[in-house]
C-alpha cells in the first residue's frame, strides 16, 4: 500500500493514495491541502480508471445512516458504502450544518 524503498520517498508526496482491487481509494498519507477525491474508481473508460457514474455523495451517507436507523461511526459508514473513512469524514465536514440537522432527528448522538 505504501511506496517501496527508503522512507525518504514518503516525505515528498502531496498526497498518498492506494487503489485497492475493488477500486476503493485508501489514503496512506494525509493530504497537504484539501482535495476532492472520489470514494472509489472503476477500471476502463477514457483512462485506465474512471469515477463511477453513481458517485459517492453526501446524500449516500445520509441514506446509509437513515437505512441503519440511527447514528453510525465513520468507519461503519465507510464499510457500508465501500468508501474510505477519510472520505466519509471529509464529506461530512464539508456538509457540517446539514449533518448536524440530520443527526438532530435521532436525538443524542456522538
């Protein structure tokens, strides 16, 4: 998942991503600045990989929690959606006000 060789190679990247066999993007290094990474990729298209048409959106997170019937951890949401935990966290943070309003429906939440 991480680059091979001396640890010096891990110092220079602006970001560190690993594409799993299922197409999920995993971060092995935190971004130096905010970037809008997709949650996963599929093989083929104009490039060797493309962003799936359905995409992963904040709405998908809301639907996942709604289907679950209440609060879920970021890790549980990521597992349910086949996304990375960091993507879930960044997406929720980008929609913080809507997330708070949505979670208020469930009463006490973490």
